[in-house]
C-alpha cells in the first residue's frame, strides 16, 4: 500500500465515518422522540432491565478475539475461520444458557412478562455471533464506507419496524424485537459486503496466539459492562420499572451529546499518542492541547444540554418523561468531563499498559457497585449524584496513573480547562437569567440557545482563543476543499 493510497483511504474513512456517526445520531434522535411519545417509562424500563445480561453475553461471546484479530499483523484465512467458529460456538452456548435462565431473571425482578421479552432480546447476540469475523475483516481492511452503510441501513429498517409495532400497541415488544432485528440485519449486511467466507475447518492455534491480549480485553469489557449497567439492575430490583425507564431515557439523551465528543476523542487519541510515544515532552503538549479542545467543545455542549433539559424533554417527548430531567442534568455534569477521562485512558493504553487499564477498570467497577448498594436507601437522585461523584474521584486516579508515565501536573490540567469552564458558566448563566421571565417553553428554549451560543463564540473570538481559531480555520478550509 503506497503512502498516497493510505492517505486517500484515511480521508475517505474520516468522511464516511463522520457521515455514519452523524446520520445514526439523527436517526436515533428522531426515532427516539417518536417512540418515547408512544411508549411509557415502564415499556423502556422492561427492556432496560436486560442491558447488563446482553452486554456481558456479547462480551463473553466475542471474548476480545475480534479486536485481537484486527491488531494481528500477519493474518490469513485460518485466523478468521478460528475466530468465526469460536464466536458461533460461544454465541449458541450463551443463548441456550440465558434462554433457560430467563425464568430466574423474570422472578428476580418480579416481572412475569420479562420471560419471553428476555428470550427475544437475547437473540441479538445469537445473530451477531455469525458476523463478528466479517466485521473484523471490514474494519481491518478500512471498508469504512461499507460499514457506514451497514450501520445506517440496519438502524433505519429496525427502528422503522419498532415504530410500526409501537403504533400497533405492541409496547415494549417492539423495542425487544428491534434490538434482535438490528443485529440480524447487521450480520446479513456484513456477509453481503465482506468477501471472506468460513470453511468447515477449525484450528485452536490462532486462538492461543491471541489469547494473552484478548483475555485482558475480555475482563476489562466485562467490568465496563457492569459499570455501565449496574444502575438498571439496582433500580429494577429495589425501585420500580418506571424509574428504570426514567434513568434509561436520561442516559440516552446524555449519551447522544457526549457520544459525539467521545467518539472524536477515542478515534484519534490513542494512535496519536502512540506515534509520539518516544517524545515524552511532545506527548505532554499534545495531551494538554487535546484537553483544551475537549473542554472547548464539551463544557458548553453538555452544560448547555443540562440548561435546556426541561424544555427539551417537554417539547420532544412530552411531560410523561419530566421525572428524567433532574437525572439528565446530573449526568450531563459527568458528560462534560468524560472526554478528559477518555484521554487519560487512551494515554495509558498507548504506553502498552493494558494490565494497568484492566485493574483500574476492575477496581472501579467493584467500588462503584459497593457505593451504589450503600446509596439504595436514599433514593434515585442521590444514587445518580454519588454515581457521578465516584466518576470524578476516579478521574483523579486516572490522572495519577497517567502522570507516572509522562510528566503531567494536575495544576496544568486545571489551568487548561478553567477558562472554558468559566466562560461556559458565564454564558449559560446569562441564557438562564434572560429566560427566567418567559413562560412559553418554546420561547424559553429558543432564548436560552440564541443567547448562549453566540455569546460563547463571541467571547472565544474576542479572547483570541487558539483552539477556537484553529477549529474555525479548519472548517473554512474544509468548505473550500471538500473531500
């Protein structure tokens, strides 16, 4: 592969990756609004109870071998074939186990309907296990355009089916079927776009070679799944299914904003850090610049989402979801700092310290579970608040771990984020005060946005912000020289 060809593929990859992510966010937003208007918090909560089971089952079924397959330099048919049949075997075994565990899950949450809802939802990882090797092939060979089409078409068709079922009174059954249908379509499209096909042979040698890397990734992903979904389990057991729905709705809205930023950060941070791994002083400079960029984008976006949360929920999904507003506002506080935490994590991984990455996630997952268990008697909002505070505490831990690899001073990081944090609070405070005397929710929402956004940009421009100027110049250049 020539250097010019690599540049062209990278440019096309960025272009189609941007289109895919943007279109998926828009589709998720539109379908989410329609479904949330039709369905109740209890309907969302019913499927939300199963998030931990499906997440862990998917992780166990894949076992980290797909990522190991992607990272392997010399790869052949035998490698893909071994991973394919291993994933199929694990997928079938996991589905059979969870199929017969469904009565226990339904009894644990005291929700009889969860019996067949869970068996339908669990079909998602059974379908996906037949497409993991194909997905690895497309990813490794930079087939970004094809992957974008797969994601968009699968999301569009499956969500349309879910919407039709919801309109016909099928409630949470539509959400359950949508998740399985989405995975089935994704697998079908991966077989269509990938030229690789399995054969009826199997060798354990490639799996043994990839195991040292994959097992650490497997354990890390398992604890990440526990960390992400423990809330739904505790709420479903000790509270009501409606509160599971409120939390799921709030997390979904927060993730739509935070996902755009985190996706951009994780897409470039690790390879950039790895390329300059030997130049520690330069790595510090790059890290701090990425911190400033994250702060420049994340603070106004996430704190702004918290500012307009009430009006946004009332306008889009109606007042039946009003109880999720304070949850969303608290989660947005963490969402503003999450990209900085991702930078620390990518920095640790770029130094080859997968063992540090693993144990940090394990210890945090266990600590988080214990903290949340202690907070159960105090109510949902206190649980969410302590949940976010725990993340802030662990952000300091990630800083300590990263600072042992390169010299990053906490005071320097605080100096980097403080100007953007201060300006964000000032402009959002102005937007809040200006809208105080407005009663109409549409006018209130519009006024907050119309005051905060231009004011933030104006202050950045007048302050001669380097990050703002570089972003502005980049956008101007892209408009003049589109891909």
